[in-house]
């Protein structure tokens, strides 16, 4: 069995964006496969009683500076999104539709970059139409995917699974059943993959 890192994420999380930018290189160095696990962070927060860092002014201010430091360290284009927090049900449901398709990586790039490089509101249908069209996706297919009952159920199931496995925020990674939380723990993820 090949070594795998599970990546539980939500596009609304800037730390998930920073992790997404680094994870492929880690997978390449370790010979691992990334298993993307789109979940609904709002549901995880509600189920676990967790709160976004921005709800605490001191923590929010620190985190804003820390995100910029991490982005600079790894040369990742990053700009705070003025629309944060964004409701991501649409983009998370559609991720369920594309996850097994060859262009899933392009979908990830289009949405993550729109949110955290280009400061776009990925909860707005008009904005998403523009982003998807530019990236070569059919907006009609996207919006159909967001209303597909199967995709709604998959997202709910993944979110419930995440909570059951101890996830309380994004990004969260699992390697051989061991959980790592936060983009600042990717060194531990890489070490775990090297041991796997």
C-alpha cells in the first residue's frame, strides 16, 4: 500500500491555502499520495465548540501577522481576503464532484488562488462564474454540482467523519492514523511520511 497523507481542508481557511501550496512538494519528496478531503469547516466548528481566531481580537491580529510571515517564508503569494469569513458550502460541495477528475488540481488552484491571492469573494455567484470561466470550467456544471444531493451528502459525511476522528479545524492531516493540525505542522507531516 502506498503512503498517503489525508488533507482535510476548507477553502475559507487561509492556513489551508498555505498548506495546499506546500503539500505537493512534500508528497513528491516523500513519494506520497495526497488524499484531498473537502469538509465544511463551519460544521466542524459547530460540532466541536471551536471558534475562528478572528473572534478574539488579540489572536486575530497576531494571526494576520503570522500568516504573512509564513507566506513570505515559503514564497507563497498571499493577500488577506476582505470578505473573510466566506460561506464555502458551494465550493466545498462542488469539490466533491471534481475530486476524482483529472482537472481537480485545476479546480483547487482556481478557488484557493481566487480567495487568498486575488482577494475574491468565493461565496458570491457572480464572482465564482468569472473565476470558473477564466479557469476553463463550466459555471453551469459547477452550480449544478453544488445542488446535487449526492455532493451534499458526501460533504456532510466527510465533515462528520472528520469530527469523529478528532478534527477541530483546518487544515488537518492524517498519516497512518496520526493527526497533525495546522500548516505550521507540515514538517511533522513530512517526517511521518518519511517513516511510513
